[in-house]
C-alpha cells in the first residue's frame, strides 16, 4: 500500500464554500490535492486551489485532519481554512482539465442537498467549527474506506 499526503483549503465567501465538481464521479469537493516534493502543506493547498479554480487563496489555520484509503492507497489529508485574495473563477487551466474537474462554484450549505460533498464534515459540524476561536485541528474519525471511487 502506498501513502499519499495531501492538503486542501476551505474557503468561504458570503456563507458559500468554494467547491469543484469532478464530472466522472459526480461529486463536489473543496480544492486540494497531493503534496509535491518538499512543498509545505500550506503551499500545496494554495497551489491546488489556484490550479483547480484559478483563484489565489491565503491559507490560514489547520482545521481538520482526515484519513481514508482505497484498496491500494492510504491518504492523510490536511484541511486548512482559507481566504480569497483574488483571481477569476475558472476550471479552464490544464491541471483542472487533466483531473476531470467539470465545474467550480461557490455553494451554500442549503445547496448541498442531493449532492455528494467532501469533506463530509461540510454538511454538518463545519458550520459550528468555523466559529470557534482559537481553532484546534479536529481529527475526522478513524481510517475509513474512500466513498467515491
């Protein structure tokens, strides 16, 4: 089994969360992906957000640590809070197209109904966790199987 370290960013704007939709699997997820080389987790989250959405994000504090696995890969994903700095929302970049990202949008909690959204914490506890100061990173359950593959 291989191991993959990744980072993502949870960015809000007017009570909406920045999400991307993967067309092949038809699910929505906050921007993020695997760390490259010696890249820091914050650098990873910022780069992935730019590649997947065209937006520049300030990566802030760590909110969640998530562990999951597929049959061949164990993942450890670090979810950070983020702040929009600028850019134009777009999935037209080569990285987004190569990953099969079909759409990027700002989605409200009420719009989650009927959608598969990851991390799943966005459907519930995130909305209270985001208000806590100081934020303490939360471990999101024990290792579990990937739900979307």
